[in-house]
């Protein structure tokens, strides 16, 4: 009998192998291999258990290729799978489960997929049967299939959701099961909570689910940690996880993921329900778990926690002040540090008096260097998002503590103190000068004396700290030490670094900060820093691809290394060395900073930088690499343009530079998978096109075609997103998530509008015929029912058309379609829509001539409503107000035939000066000067009744000495005309009127005006 079974098994394997090979070969040749399906059904229904298992496995493997052939076979498939899921053989049940999941994934029509929904109880029973038989290996295989199902179609499980959740929670909560089994059950539940795009709000509706899952994850933190003695004594920062098991790590990770997916309204009540009992428990593990859980949910619950930040951090404050166990105090410090990041800057503003003194006290805990180091590290989180005025009261005490920690014998404490010192300097800026002479000798001493492999991180952090201190105190103060510091760093770099030496990355960043500090004085050092920087920026992705089920040694040790991040793609496992990616990203960002700071000083290296950045546009292993590459391109063009203006390069060279940059950017934009980076690419293209001007002519066709593709895809994503709002479980939390996603989508349209603006500035009305197809995407956004962001974007596009493409009357064809939504937008509830609309009224007034006459009355009324509205000059309304004043001035100047300027000009004058929108301010104040020169009497009044206002405005806008060009409210040539006008007034106007006007001014204004006239 045994021989017969063995023979049958061999024949079965051979037959199935042959079937698979034939089917796979037919697929490659695109032949109608589905004719094999009847044989397969026969094998499943009539064959032995082994043959059933093999046939089902083949079905599962080939399901995605046979989706069209599956639909007519659904009844047969359903009956076959139902029978196999009820089989007494575990392997058959697992094979049937795998095949069912594969079919559900392969079927494109949701209604077809739902025809298998009633199989879920039987599918779930495969797990229960395996566990009842104490076969956790099979149970884990089944759980993994359920996770794949949840990822593929989370709504498939909705009708049996309560039953499924109960089963999975029971497994996750079961202490006697293997950690791997409990982890997989947890992963299934977390995967469903994260499926917000396809099943929004679904999991929040399951009774008591959130509380039970939260309690389960906290139990992982409680039960899978030991107070290992090594945790207290180790000096390596990366060893903070000593004593924690795999299940503990799962609990931490899943709390973070679930809080982000479910939000504050669901997670905070679950946390609050257990916090008092946990934090008051005699077992340190439970107190520790409570604080770790609080820190893990902070990111996802930030909106809710910010409503009462002192209350949110109270458990951490209490534990840090009173708990006897160092690991609990460490967890409290960890929670405070995390929440400083997630709840900042509100936490820093409202709770600095609660937080900082406790962190300072923790730095004195010499018996527990772990807590000392972590307290110093938490001050980094605190200071990074802290307004300097909130940090200032603690600077003296903090600096004394940190300098004391630097003299500690514990390396991890010294490292943390250095990082905190650097962050404190970055926050304090010039106020740090007070400590400069004390701190710098310490840092130089570490650079010289921190030798040996065990001190590499200490030395690296000293490099970071010294560069941040230099930036903080500024060029003038740092200049006397700059040469010595630069020489020290050059000697350090010349000695070379081992591949894994962290000093490399810290050095790259330090050179960049010193460049920002020293400006053009840094150019001579480029020959030292650029080659190592370019080497790092050109690192290739270190990627290892293996079969997911491959158990052979080979590269396994490297895959298990913490330096590698693993991602599973299909049946492959991709391992990527993250350290190399971080180094590359850092280097690319540094190159970006050099180009921005040094402009044409970077010219000798411009070609090498370009050869690095262009391929990085499509470096899909790391987002920050792409971001840096995208951001660098406009700066490279600016540097090249400046070189041309100085005669270092010619225009032909600049044309080549444009040709080298624009096409790859366009191509990368079309492929970019991340919406936010896609928006940054559009922004970069807008800036680059602005720098290149009409030199982008040869690339217009590709540019416009890509815009069309991007806008189409964006609208499709919007439509798909809007479907979510109509699902059964959609709720307020999901609405917030939807709005955040929509903001990212709006940014794509926003930056597209910037690109259109750049093209219009370069090509004017000549570009309008090419833009016509794209305007079809924009016109619908003018509708009053669209979102404020969409309406603002559409109005801005047409603002640019009328401002830059009215030559030869090219824009007039759009007047009738735009003028009504634009004037209506002047009274919109949204301030940004109002600003764009009143600006549009101004440009139409200026550029549409008599064609705008008929719209003058309604436009005047709309502008008046903005200017005269209560709170018009409040912060949220000021830009709309100032743009409305500017538009009113343009109407007086360019539509004077359709209005009585003598009535309107006094109101316009009364609204001056403009002070916030510097661009509009300079334009309006130049217009004021034009009107005074051409028709001053009309502006000042027949009896000079408006003269005091004219003089007051001139006193306000004339620049005083020392005012930066960026802050000035008038251009230099306009200021000169104003001064000349004031001098001329003294001899041409009646003295009594002049004296009266001057006398109304405050003493301060008189002094300012006198200083301006003499300046």
C-alpha cells in the first residue's frame, strides 16, 4: 500500500509539474491555454488529496493570467472551492484557501469577487482547524493568506467582519500561541485599519474593536520585555532595545500604525480607559508599557492631544518626577521627546515650564546614565520646534548641565550632550554668542583627542556641533576661529574614513553649514569637499533580491543585518542597504545647498553636479534623493545664468544647459509615483522655465503633453477619492483624511498653474493656442460649487493670462467667461479666493481697455466690499485688502473713462500705504508717484484737502537708512522721485497748506521724513 501511495505521489508531482510548464509556456506565447481548465477541475474533484492540493496550487499560481477565463467558471469554481475548504486534509484546505484568495484578487469586477464572500467562514475555519490540531505552521500560512486578501480587497471581508475580527483578536490575545502566529493575526487587523482608501471607517464601526486591539498591543509591551542588566550599562545608543522581544517590537510598530489609521477620536478614549490602572500599577513593566504606548500613538493622535497638551503629557511628567524604576523614567523621557516633535510647537509654548525643569533634573541622574543621555536627547526634540523666547529662560542652566555631561565618563552621555548642545545653539542663534568662548575649546579638544574606533560617533557629533555653533553665532563672530576649524576638519578628512564610519555623513553636513556661514569665503575650500561629496552623492543602491522562501545561506546574513531594510514584492524579497541610501540622500541635499548658497561660485563643478542630479530624478529607492535633485535644477540654471551675465560663459552654453535639464525633468515628472514629489517637480519646472525664458521653446510640446497627462491622472484620483465619501462607513475622521489627501492633489494643480504662468511670461499671447487643450481642465474649476482651493487655482491661471498674454488682444476671448466668476470671487468667504479675484479685477482693468468698461460698476462695488469690510486689515484678510486697493488704483488709472476718478481717488489714497504685500506695495506706491507727477492737483484736492494724507503716506513709505532692499516699500528710483516731489512742494505749494500738512504728522513721522529726505 505504501509503495502504491508513493508511486501515485510521484506521478501526481510529475503531472502537475508538466501542467504548470505547459500552461506557463502557453502564457508566454499568449496561447489559449485555458483549455486545460476542465482537466484541472477534474483533478480537484476526482483526484486524490495530493492531486487536489497540486491542482489547487497551480490554479492559485496562474489565477492572475486567467482572469477572463474565470468569470464563466465562477459557479463551478465556487462549488469546487467550497468542497475543498471542507476537506479533512489540512494541505487541501490550505491549497483551497490560497486558490480562493488568488481568484478574489484576479477578478476585476467587485460583483464577481463578492460571489465568493460566503466562503469566508470556511476560509476562516482553515485557521481554526490548524490551531485545534496544534499545527501552528499551517495556521501561520493561512494567516499570511488572509493578510494578502486584506491588502488586495479589504471590503471583501465586510459582511463577515465581526466574526473575522473576533477570531483574529482571540488569536492575537492568546498567550499560549507562538509569537509568529499572534503577530500575523495582529497584522491582519492592522492591515484592515490601514485600508482607508478602499474601506474608509470600516474598522471603527466594529464594536469594541479599537479598545481590544489597543489592550492587546499594550500587552505585547508588558509581557515581552525583561530588565536586562546590559540595558543599564551599555554605552551604545543602538542597544536601547536590549531585553525587548519581537512581540514587543510588533506592539510598538502597530500602535503607531493603528493610531495614524484610526485617528485621535478612536485611539485617545482607548488609551484613557487603561492609562490610570497601568500607570498606577506596582509592576514596572505595566507602567513602562503605558508610557511607551502613549508615545507611539502621539503622531496619529496629535490633533486631539493638542487640545490639551499639558493633560496629554501628564503621565510622562508624573512618571519622570516620581517613578522609582529607571526604565520607566526612561520611557517617560522618551514620551516627552516624541510628543515634543508630534505636538510642537504648541507643547513648547504651553508646557515648557512643566517639561524643561524635569529634563534638566534627569540629567543629574548619574546612577542611570541611560536616563541622563535620553534626557539630553529629549532636549533636542524640545528645541527643534521651540520658539526661542520659550527656550531663553533655561539656557544658562541647560548649558551648564550639558557642559557637565560632556565631562562624563560615559560615551553615550557625551554623544547625547553634544547633539543637545548643537540643537541648543541652532535654536538660540546669536544669543549663543554668550557661551561661544566656553564651548568652542571643548569641541576642538574632542576633534583632536577622540581617536579610536569606539569614539567615532563622539567625534562625528563634535563635527556636527561645531558647524551648528558657527552658523548660530554668525560669520562675524566665527570668522576668527573659522580658519583653524576648517584646517582641523581638512586634516580629519585627509586621514580617510572606513566605509562604516559615521563621520562621513556628519562631515558632509558640517561643510555645508560652514558654507552657509561663510558664504563666498567658502569657495576656496570646494576643492577639498566636493570630491568626497560627489562620491557619496553618486552611490548606487545596494540591493539584494532573493526568493521569499529561499532558506539557503548565501546572502542571508546580510539580509538579517540591521543595515538592510527588507521589502517583499511578489515572491521576491528585496533587501536594500539603508545606510548607503541615507548617505546618498544627505550628499544630494548638501550639493543642493552649495549651489543655492554659492551661485556661480560652483561653476567649476556644475557639470559634475548635473551628471549626479539628472539620474537622481528617477532614483526610486529614496524620496529625499529625488527631492534634492528636483530642487537643485532651478538653482543650477540660476548659477549658469549668472555666469553668462558675468561673461564666464556664453548664451550657447546656457542653451545647452537648458537642454540638459528640462527634458529629463519632464520625463521624470511623468513617471513620478509620489504626488507630493510630482508637485515639487512642477514647481521646479516652473522656476526652471522662468530662468530659461524663451530657450524652452524646443521643449514646449513635451511639456504641454506631460501637463495633460498629469492633470488627467489627478482628476481621476480626485474622482476615485470622492467615491470614498459615499461608502457606508465614511465618517468625520475619514473626511479629515480625505481633505489632507486633497490638499496634496491641489498642490499638483497649483504648481501646474505656476508653470503656465512662467510660460505666459516668456511667450505671452503666442502660447495661448498651445494652452487651449489644458484650459479645458481649468475652466470647470471656476464653478462656484468647486472647493476654494480649486477656484483660487483657476482664477490665478486666468489672472496670468490677462496679465501676460493680452498683447494684440489675445486674452480678450476669455473675458466673458472669466469676468463674472472673478467679480463674484471678490466677496468669497475664502480669503485666498478673494485675493486672487481682486488681483484679477486689477489686471483686467489694466489690460482689457474699453472691453472692460461695462464691468466697471460691478467691479467697483466688489472692491469696495473688500476694502470696507470689518476686519479688512486683520491678518487673515490683509493680502486680499491690499490687492483690492491696488486693483482700485488700476481702475482709476486705466478705466478713467468709465468712472469718476475724483470721487474714488480719495478713498484709494485713504487706504494707503500698503505694507504687507511688498510686490503690490511697490507697484501701488509707484502709481501714487505717477499720479502726483501727472495730475497732482486732482489727487491732493482743489483746496489741498488731501495734502496731509499724501505727505503722511510718503513719510510712511520712504526708506530709512539701513533698511534692507527686501523690506523696502518703494523702488530706489521711485524713492528719489518722492524726495524730489517733497522738495518741490516746499516752493510750489501754499505755505499754510504745507505747514498744516506737516503739522498733522506725529513727531516720530516728522523725524522719519526728515531722515529720509537727508538719506
